[in-house]
C-alpha cells in the first residue's frame, strides 16, 4: 500500500479529525465512567464434568452469508488518513487469517475527500471474511442517500453497510451535525432501496430493546448495540473541543449510556430472531462469551485492538489469539461444544 505523507496544515478537516481521534484514544483516558459494560453482573457456573473434548469445540458461525472461524468482530474504528490506513491493513490481514468479521470506520471521509478511499480499501488483504462499510446515519439529513451508501459499499467491496448513531458525539464535537430529526423514515426508505444488507449501530451509549425493535420494523437487517462501558466519545471530543462550556459540561455525562450487557439482553428478549452484535467495552474473551450467552450472535472489539494495531502485527495477532483462547476456554468451562450451545446455555447466572 503506497502512502502519501499528509501534514496537519494541508490535510482536509475531516482527515485531521480522524487523526486526532486516534491520538486522543491512545493518549488520553477516554473510558466512560458509567457502571461499566454490565458483564460483571454475570458469572458462568463452572461445569466440572464438561463431557466435551476441548480440541473439538466448534466456534464457527457466519455473518452476511460469509463463514467465520469465530463469532468475533473488529468494530468500526478508523480510516481517512495514512496512519489509519496502515491500522486497517493490519486489522484486515489478521482478521482474515483468524476468521473474524471486520467493520470499517466511517466512510464519509472517502466520499468527501476521494483520495482517502485507499485507507479503507482492505478487501485484497481480507478476501473471504465479511466486511461492513460504515456511514453516519445523521448524514441522511445532510444530503446523503442511496447513491452515497452504494458508493461506500462498492468502493470497499463490502458485504453490507452499517449506519452509526452518534448523536451525543456530534453534539459535543466542534461543528458537529446535530439534526437527528426524521431519521427513522429515511433509514426505512434506504432499506427498501438498497440491494445490500443495512445494519445500525451505536458508538458507545447503547441501543436498547425498544430502539432495536423500531429499527428492525423499519427494515434493518442487523443491530450492533454498542453499549456503554468502553470508549466515551464525549470524553474524546472533550479533549478536542475549543468550547469551554462543552469541555466543562462533559463531566456531567461521564456515566451516560446503557450498559452493553443490558442492551444485549433487552434486544434479544424483544427480537428473538434478530442478528445481534454485542459491542461496547468488551475487554477479554470471557466478556465475549458472556455477550454470546446473553444472546449476541457476534461479539465485537474496538479500542482494545487499537494500540496493538498501531504498534505491530505481532502484538495484534497475539491479542487476537488470546481473545479466542479465552472465549474457547470459557466454552470448555461450561461444557458448550459450539456457539449455539453457548447462545442457549443456562450456566450464565446473574450475581
């Protein structure tokens, strides 16, 4: 992948924002101060007689008609700069090797600054896994429609598109887009027009059962709850903000959001058949196992992967391997021979 060096005084504003987002996430404490992701409220009851061979545990599944070796996903994170392009290549290469799904960062940068598209184009590094393109849902109120959505999917050779909901981030962001009115009808129309699956995700404050039901009834194909417990984008934008009022106000929202575990449980209860992705502050493979036991079809990791992805492929590969081992070990510890048995286990107990 060839890269042209960009400099802060010449790069587009959207590229500068993407670069600053990476820097803030790596250098500042942007963890939400909420009650956490909610997984600490649950524990697995150990099965001393698992009656399975660890080596025969089947973690395979599928998403968007593509096979996965494990029910794990790289969350939508970044793109739009040279550095983010290198990060995406590393993530894609290892996701392909280990059989994870992969979400891309918001492609608004690639649509509005076309030469940044290469930072998202990782299909050649990941020819077989499901890749999900990504745009902000709010852009449907700022001139975007089916044409831009098609372009995002086509330029990345993605298997589907996720629209992210980030109202609180936009509110605290310098010059953010804050007209979220009437989006549901636009999402519904988009789902009718698109020839590819469309999902919806939050960015860290959660989609609860009621919101998920509304989205599915509008035609959405899958939901990523992206609950509270991980990165707070209010905290990220606080570190970038030039507005002293918003910087000070951010403290009042340190505990904002619905915990990931609660979002998964509510959504699965409301929608027994929906394809559900659990993300938001997952720290290890046991968190992933709990997400799946609560009803998620995939468990997705975001900022936990970022620092290793910046540093080296070796560090990143080792982290992927550890997360998979932790997930599989949890399955062994409760006697779940495959993902379906984990999804339907009765060995996850509330504390």
